[in-house]
């Protein structure tokens, strides 16, 4: 029997670190990302907002289910843009952020539940969220909105799973402030668009950011806890 993981946004940052650790432990991992600069053999090059994305990912998973003792979907892919105050937002950037941060993880979760609900094995859906879904920032209206949406979607999914015969464990997990490309985008913001930019520059300069590997280790330790099924679905890595 095998442990199977699907990880979106897995070519770099937290997603890459999660996949690398789980692969090193001997688990079956499907990486999903728009690009594959490192040439990973187990990476499906795919825009998760494409109409065929969910179907292709579930087609990969289906033949593995009879061999699986655990199956986990980690909705990690996300974007911070547009960073701008309301009134100056780009419409195309709004649509892109909602598609990547909200629509894609909901569609993948929906298909995952339909495919695995009846299986009497360990199942998990991990939605990588953000403290921005729980605290508002000037200039991050779209990012805050999308992460709040995925938090509330996770609450609804968690509630539904409590009455299922073979429930799926669900969490919306905020990973803290991590030294990733997203942080570079944040630090490159204009103060007029994002007044808190100086705080994020200071965190980088003071060395207080977690590395993607450190964050991934904490996430894996959390999701492998036997109590995750009954834990509050809204969690933060900094509380662990």
C-alpha cells in the first residue's frame, strides 16, 4: 500500500519543498505546476485554471486508489497579485487571482471528494491559506478576499465531512511568512499601493522568514497528526 499526494504549485517554493520531502520519504507524489524548470519527471505541466486541469489530475489519481492507504490533496498554488488599492485594480488580474486562489482549489476539492468519499482509507484536503484571509491589509483586497473565501469553503467542507461514513480531513492552513518568490513580489511593491511593505522588507533583512523547507516540515508534521480529522479546520503554522 502507498501514500499518495497531489500538490499544486509544486515546481518551487513551499510546494517544491513539500513534494521533495514526501518523495524522500518514499511516497507517491504528483507535482502540478505551470512550468517545470527543474525537469521533475513526476510533474504534470498544467495551468490549474485550464478547463481540463481537474479531469487530468483525477485521471492520474484514479488507477492508484486501489493501492493507496492514504491520499492527500494539497491545494498550494496561489498568487498575491494584484497588489493595489481599490479603484486602481486591474480587471484581468482580479479574474486571474480568483481563478487560481479560489476556483481551482474548489474544483479540485470537489472532484477529489467525488472520487474518494466512499473509500475507507485516510484522506485529506489541505488548502494553503494565509493570515491575510483572517486579517485585512491595505493594497491586498483581492488576496485577502480570496484567502478568506478558501477559509470559509474549508469550513463548509469540514462541516459536511463530519456526517460522512468515511470522512475526509480538511484544513485551511496559513503557513506564516516564508522566503519565497511571492515575498519578492511583496517587497517590490510601491508603498502607495501597499503601505505595509516596509514591514516585509525588515523581516527579510532581519532573517526572520522561514525557509520553504522549514515550513514544509511543519506542514507535514501537522497533517500527519492523527487528530487532524477533528481539529479546527482553520489553522496557522505559527500556532504549532
